[in-house]
């Protein structure tokens, strides 16, 4: 949200470039570029203190999401727009616009606006939102549901799992009401539990059968996770090859070995000392097309969302960490397995984290 700014600015004043972005629903969204640098000077993002990361590490959040039988996701509707910037800080996020777009640029045809909310594109905005959420759920430190509220948001997305449907519904009630008390609408709830979905109001539910979970695709009905990306890049240069690699987001490291050949190929391309957009030699392009076909096979990989058939604190269960690492001339890797051993019977399920790298 923006307001008209006074011609006379405060002590601190910055102007951000912006552009309109047409969304799928034909709505126009204002996109700010807080990283744009004036000639010989720093950008707004260079000057602003980003703030510490208050949310849980993404890997830890995804592991927590997979530990229990009932999985839940939700998001805060227009979260950033619910926070008000202090008036003395608003001149830091000014923008310029034309009064009449059919007329040429002139001092009399320029209107000055400034944001009243933390703008998209400003690097401190996620910290400000997380600071509000942390503060909101800190008034009762011993409350188990408030503790989950403090630890289970990644920016404006809730990612959590519970042992039972009863716990899930209690969590829904507590978080929804607490966030509502400060104007936040926690909506788009999704769960693999049909009972949970039938127990909450329809307007709070998401109708999607596949939900994006930190770069992974969660099939709500089958309760499985898979990888998703669109193969739209026609790779033929260093820039497009790097883009091809970065399309796959894998925070848990489950498919890192599948991408190793592509990473090593990119390393070979660097040795050619080509410019970013210069075409790769024909033999390299042929290899790249083969590697892209292999990469696309990742789309067929699915894995269960729920890791353990019994609670982690099951009586008599034993848990062990098994670590393996190895290296070759070209690459090195490490895998850590969490192994569940019930008191009686054979091993039930393992979970692993992987890290793979290549020699410089």
C-alpha cells in the first residue's frame, strides 16, 4: 500500500525503481527493485540492516514436517500488507510515478509516493514479519501451541506435523485465533487427514491436491513428496546451463547425486573461458542435452512424506545416527542416516541427509 509523499523529505530519503507486473488473475502488482544502485552509490538493500534469521532452518522445518502422521500447511493472507511502517521510515521507500501516462515526463507531471507497508523486494521485510510472529507467540513461553507457532513458520508459510487429528485441530484453533487478534488471516489450510479437512470451515481450506512445500510438491491425497520444475530453458551457454542446474531446488539433499554430473559439466565449461552468453561448442551442447534428459528423470521420483510408522518417542525404540563419507579425484560426498530400531522386530524406516560436492 502506498500514500502520497510530501515534497519535502525527512532526514533519510531513498527512491526505488519499480515496474508493474501483470498477475495470472489480471491484477497488477507493484514490483520494487531495492537492490538498484545509483551511479557510484549503494542500493537501499545495501544500507538496510537485514536482521537475524528468526525462523527455523529450512532443512529442520522440512524434517519436522515429515516426522509425524498428520501434516499441515497454511499461509498468512497478504502478511506483509498487514504491518504498518513507522511514519518516520516511510521516506526510505519512496517511488516516482507519472500523474498522466499519456503526457511526457516533466516536474509537474511527476507524483511522489511512499510505501506504508514493508515493500516486496526490501531485504529486511521477511525479518520484520518473523519478528512480529515471534513476539506474538512469546507472551506465554510455556504454551506448547505457541511454541509451535514460534518454530513452524517460514516467512508467511506454516509447515508442521502432529501425531493425532485432535492435536491438529487444537493447533488450528489456537494459531488461527491468536493471529486473528492482530489482523492476520491464517488460511489455505491443507492436510493429508480427511477428518481434519472435514472439521474446519470450507473458506479456510485450500482446494489444491498438490501443494508447494519449500520447492517440493506435496500430493495431499497420497501423502508423497516429489520434485517439480519447468524445463523451459533452452541451454546452450554458460548462463543457460547454470539456470538449468538452479531450476532444481533440493534443500534436503535427497537427489544431489543425480545432479553431480551436471555440476561437473558446468565446471568443465568454465575452463573454456567463454563469455556468459557465448554458445558452447557442439560436443558440449550434445553432452548437455543428454544431461538434461537425465535431470528430467528426477520429476518421476517420489518419496513418502511421513518418515516413521510409530511416534519418535515410542517406548523401547532405539535411534542411531549412521554417517558415511567418501571422496574420489572428482567429487566427495557425505550421507547421514537416522535409523529407527524398535524394541522388537526388524528395522522400520531410515531417513537420510546428503551433501555432495566436487573438487575445484
